[in-house]
């Protein structure tokens, strides 16, 4: 009798384990099928000690990162990317966030002062922007070469005003972006000479894509025109 009861107890334990395992697997398959953060969180709530719990937490974290990255890119500000990086310092988009933060950290150009007392400084707009951006100038840079050259100085084009068009993880990426921009914004970038400026940052080695301008006014005009078409551009003062 004792042997029978012991065997029955063992059988019940085995069956209970199988039922629990079956329910866990079913819940996991349901979470995978739903493919949402809520579904994986529900699995965690039901099976916190499961062998699949770590994977479920990983998926919840991935969904949170994607959500926060979408929000950061929608705002597209330095503060938004910094907030994302603070929440996800080792996430999938962390390096990209660092590169985009670097694109904002370019230094600023002081506002243009009136040339004579009482005169108000004005900024060209509309057609004047395009004319100014492409107009020949005595100090204008020569036409760009086929490939973007590396430029060792950390300043803006070796002491000249410039526009910065992005910061990239490799020089090849910067070179490719220049070709794209030159094709899309030929009027604004015509006659400008591009340079890639290596920069060691907390995000690692980055490559700043810059193009020299004839002066502050042209740098501002070019960036005003590009930003009006949703193309990032920041004037960079000589250093």
C-alpha cells in the first residue's frame, strides 16, 4: 500500500510538472505570436522563474528601446538623443545616438553685427540664399574632388568658416554622404570643397563632414537653405 501511494504521488508530481511546463510553453508561444511588449510582460508576470524569463525581459527591453528611439528621432534634438542614451547606454542605437549628439556639438557662430551704426543685420532668404550659396567669391574654395579628403585639424576647415553636414563612424560613410548631398543639393553646395575632420570623442573616433564657406554670411545662408529642406546643417566658426 505504501509503495502504491508513493508511486501515485510521484506520478502526480510528474503530471503536474508536465502540465505546468505545457502551460509555460503555450504562454511563450502566445507571446511570440503577439510580438508585443505587453505580451512578453504578461509572460513574465505568469512565469517569473521560467528559464525563458531572461529572454522575455530582453524582448521587453528591446521594445522599450525602439519606442524611445522613435521618440528621440521624432524630436531630433541633442537633449532628446542624450535622454535616449541615458536610458539605453549599451543598446542597439546607442552608437548612432552618440554620433547624432556629436553632430550638434559643433560650436556656434556669433550673430552678425550691423556694418554701420543703426543698421540692422539681415539674413538672406529665399532666392537670395541660393544666390549667395552659389555665388563666386574671391576666397571661394575650388570645386570638390571626386573623393573627400581627410583633414587633420579639429577646427573648422583650418581657420575658415564652414558648414558641418554630419558626423559619421567611418570616413567612407562621410564620403558617401557628401556624394549624396552634392547630388541632392547641387545649388547650395556648388563650388564648396568638402573635408573630413577626424575627432576623438566619448563615442569613439568620429568623422565630421564639413565644407568650407567664404565667410559667416555664406555659411549661415547655406544652412538656412538646407534646413528648410530638412537637411541637418550647422555653421561652424573658425577656431
